C-alpha cells in the first residue's frame, strides 16, 4: 500500500511540474496578446501602431519612386535606393506585431529613408520634384513621433517588466514568451 502511495505522489508531483510551464506559457501569452490588442492595434488615444508602420512604409516607397526617376542622371543614388528597397521589402515580411525584430526593421527603414533623403537634397531635382523630399521626410518624422508617443510603448514596457519579475522571470525560458518591441 505504501508503495502505491509513493508512486501516486511521484506521478502527481511530475504532473504538477509539467503543468506549471504550460500554465505559465498560457497566462503570459494571454497577457502579451491582451497588450497587443489593447494598444498595438488602437492605443488609448485611438492611434494604431500598425497603421503608423504602414504609413512609414508607404512614405519609404514614395522616396524610392522619386529617387528612381533620377538614378540614371545621378548614379550615386543607386546604393541608397538599393538599401531602402531592401529595408522596405524586409518590413513587408516582418516577424509579427510587437516583435522586437519588427521594431528594429522599421528603425532601419527610417534610417535608410533618411540617408536617401540626404542624398536627394544634394542632387539637382527638377523643379516639380524639388519639394517632395522635404515633404516626405516631414511625413516620416511625424509618423515616427506618433509611434514613439503611443501609449503602446508604455504598455509594452510594463509587459516586459512583468517578464523580469518572479515568478515570470523564473519561467520565462521554459515558456518561450518574448518581449514586446518598444518604438523609441
């Protein structure tokens, strides 16, 4: 009888040990999804991170369209066009909403857009196109400012902080729950 009780206790302890990471994974992923739903898609001000990112991508593509008109006349634009094209393509195929790699890919998109803008300012654009680089960079910077001021960032920081506190910090590696990216 004692042997059966010991085996039963060991089985029960094993089941508890196995269930803890699964439960923690489910809870932390639910919290992560709630943070995304509550702030990534529409934050407390009604701003949607994903719409801001789409606007940045659209602005980058407008930079490319403008620069490609002048690449034959100014071949020095070509490496900047290539870099921005690469960054834009990468952003279109990002890892998922709120992923740190998504945040990084858009940061690099903005940098590549800025570099192309600086090159466009150095070349002699046609009169009808001369105003566009400044307008496009203003659009990009405005959207970046909105991204940085979004309440999503506070929510993401709070979620990331939750992952550093016990017991989540102890179970984090076992659960595979990832940080949320912060737009700064």
